[in-house]
């Protein structure tokens, strides 16, 4: 099956995770990073999920999944080790027209979760359409080395400079030329070297914008 790639805005939306073990924990962490409101349904919780509950980061129903647990949900994830329980989550989600992922069971999922590399706001998603999670993992490890932590700062920098350029009102053609110059220049290399004075000089030479990182609201 060929899947359609999409990125969802989960900020403030209710997402239900059924299960309280290590796999559910990983899913909850990812949902919280996306700004979702998370409800966990499980008789037991891992230590980390218990901490999330005690700190108010998640809500918890301390029992097995039952009818009505997905009411009002935007998205559902089944992460139990019981196939029957996962099937109940799947059937209820489908009946309510809620996107659902049953971990490691594409046949019982209306969407699958790719292997992801996160560098700040940069997300690189890798999917084998469920055919080989091992290959997706191997590719992820390879790309993690190529796209290091410097990309998080680079993306923030590009976003901040872009806003400044747009505010100058130079027109779309000139804007696009400057955006390309900034991406193709040596700013990333300078960031890797922690040469932030060089970064400021590079911004000026590539865009004509004389501005400090501090004025852009960035901390090296």
C-alpha cells in the first residue's frame, strides 16, 4: 500500500493513547512535543507516564479501554500488548471517523507513524509504508549523522531573517533570490564552527541585511 504523507497540527487537540507501557510512553512523549492534549487509558502506567500524570501533563483513566473513551478525540493510538484490546480501539475509532494507529499493526491502522528525525522545528520523516521498519530505522540512524543539531539553529535563523526580508517589501522575486542565497551560502558551516560573528557577516553579504543575532532574537 502506498501511504499519503501528511503533517498534522495537534496543538491543543485531544489525542487518546490506549496502553501504559514503554511503547505508549514513546507515543505520549511525541504527542506532548506536538502540543497535544493527551489522555491515557490503561490500568497501569510506566514510571515516566506516572510522572506526566502527577505533573498534570496528561490525564489518565486507570482501567481497560471501554466504549466512549474516544469521544471528542482528534486522534487515537492503540499501544497495548493485547490484540483484542487494540481491535476494539480500532473499531471504535473507525466508527467515529477518528484517525487511528495500532502500533506495529498496519492492517488495523488508518495511518502509520514514520520514523522521525527532529532538529528543533526541522522534521525529517522516513517511511517504508510498513514493509520494513528495520530499514526505516537504519536510514534514520544514517540521516541523524548527516543532519546534526546545528540544523535546529540554522532553521531558526532562516525563519527570523525571512521575516525581516519580507518586512522590507522588496517583492517576491528579490525575496526568493535572497532566500536561496541564504540556504546555499556557508551559514551552516559557520554555525557548525560556532563562528557567530561570521554568521552575521554572512547574512549581510548574502541578503544585504545588516543585523545581529541578538536583534533577530537568537541566542547562539
